[in-house]
């Protein structure tokens, strides 16, 4: 596996680095670092109940920052969720669904303003490391979407010729720097270390001016891969080893920010793109007691861990229980950095009051759970969630797989839906639709407005305000 040019910066002598740190000047604009794990479940951290391994760095981040307990990915699948994070929109508004692969001719539309483009226009230097998954063709790659630098893979690292279910369907996996393939079928055991070291080196190089780093770790998505320094270290097998190395990654970033005296001028956000891929059994994470996992609109599919730290701004050792989502990051960062919002309509809201610890604020009251091409499967308003009848994925009733071979999941299970009080019933087991008619009516009203705006294939409504993805013929 080739090494990004940023890793070479780590070879500076300790004396030179010390002098650099001493004379480092703070940027007048806050730096932004977003770490996005792949398929990490709500229950995969020490602070959310993980056992058999430790996550001391993320647990410490929670002590020095805030844990957002009601935080949602934009959708419960890879490409769609990343589209939401990058654009501040529900993914179906910008035409992205599912998980794009090597055969996809679509990607994020160049007419959309990404988080990177927004910050770059405001004087930020921008970099993406790890997994992109918003289009593998050149016009859709990060360096054409506002990032000055990219080093990583274009889609999931299970999309290789040796896929456990689709042998020889995928071509060799490209490792890309900028927009050029520099290697194929790279050693995935080096991913976490290489992308972390590239991130650290980038921060060191750009410490004297505002920067935005998006570190999108390919793991703990299958296939599991871990370096020799963490292999066999956990009591939860390979999955635990992987999480421990990802935790190490967070520690490396935080140590770098501290050494460079950037903690008071950097917002660090750590989250996941969706919930755990449960039918992979011992190679899958934990939803922490929430119902179902990845690929579902139940809580286990979209409620994800989220930690934020910004010394002197974000409260320490705090838990924020207000509703928030990855689609809210763009407008919030716009407010923090005084950047110009996209001209296209977005769905995210500014949650800066929550970052500052105002538990009385309620910038987001409702949330829409879309899945597949454009199915409105559920809506939430405050503590209540209404799930609509639909055919969807379930892992229940099937024995999970083992050691990288997936078990079965029913992709067309007839889900009856219901009304759930997430304050008392986060596992979504007790239907209250008959006993709370006023709540039911309010949620149905929200759904009706969403169908007019964004559409809903379940009710055959195309929606009035959806935009097309980028597409090459």
C-alpha cells in the first residue's frame, strides 16, 4: 500500500516539530475535523455499553466534550448518509440513494454545494481521507467537490473480486490520491493507520490557517481489517480489535491538536454513517438495545453515536438529548465559521445552541426517515415516531453469519409499523397508535407535507422539490 504524501511530514525531527509548535499561530477561524466511521453501532463505545474491549480515547472525548444521544444519520446506508452529511440535505432531495458501486454512472451533482466547497470559499484548506462513496467517476471525486486533497477509496472495501456473495462481480479496488489511482487492491489492514497518519500530517502542515479535514474511516464495515499492533488485543475477537484501533485513531488526532495548541480553535465531531450490519454476526457491531440495524428505518439503523469537543465552547462531560442529525452539520458549521450557506434549499438546521449546551433549545423538532429510492418509512416529532407499513429489511428470525460470511436477512418483510414513544420505548416495541390520536394526526400531517415536498414511493407521490444527482452518460 502506497503512502500518502502527508505521511512523509511525520518524519520531521522532534526538535523541528517542537519549534514549529512553539511558533504556531492560531487561525482566526475555527478548524473543523469530522471523523465518520462506517457501520459503527450505537452500542459500540465504552460509554454506550460495549464490553470485551475498551474505547478510552472516545470515552475521554465524552468527558471533555458532549455526547449527543439523539443523533441520526441522514439515512441508514452508505452513499445516501454521506450525501446528507456533505450537502445538509435529505439524500433523496439530492438524488442519492443506496450504496453506489463501480457500475454507477451517478454521483453527487456538481451543482450542489458541499460542506467542503462552502468552507473552501471561506478560505479553508480542505482534505478528505478514507472512504468517499459519492461517485467513483472523476467528476464526482472529492477533488472535484471542494476538497483540495483526497487520499482513499471511492467506495466500500468489500466491493472487491473476492466478495463473499458476489465473486468476481467487482473489479480490483482502487486506492486514489487526488483523482488518480495509485494502487489496486490495497492492504486494508493498513487503512486505519494510513488514513489517520495522513490526517495528522495534514493538520500539522496547515496548522497556521483554517482547515477542514473529513476522515471517513472505511471500518468497521466488513471485511474486518486491523493492523498488527491491535490484532488479538480485544476479548471480542476481530471486531473488537478493529474498534480499538479506531479509538487509537481518535487519540492520535486529539494528541496532535493538543500538541499544536489548536484545541481551543478546533471543533472535532466523531460519528458514524449508519448502524451495524447485524447479519454479519461476530463481525458486526451493536445497536445498543435499539431495534434492528443498518438498512432499516428502525432506531438501530439510523441513531448513531455522536461526540463533539471544542475546548472552551462545548460543555464538558455533558449529554445532549435533543434531536439532531448529520444534515444539521453543514448549517451549524456555516454559522460557526460565518460561511455562506448553499443557494439550493437544504434540510439541515443550525444546532449551535445545542453545541453550546442549551438543553432548552429545540432547533430540530422533527425528522424524516427515508430509505431505498424514495420511501418515506417513518417520521419523528419530538419524542414520538410513526412508522408506516412498508416492505423492508429485518434481521429478526435469522441466525447471523460468522467470521466475515453474512447470514440471511429478509429484505421484503411486511412491516406493520406503529406509533412509538422513543422516550419510554427506544426499542420500538409498543404501538400507541390507538391511544394517542392527536399525536398520530400531527405525525401524519408532517408526513403529508414531506410527501408533497420530497415525494414518497410508498404512496406514489413524486414530490415537487427533488433535485437530480450528477450523471455521466
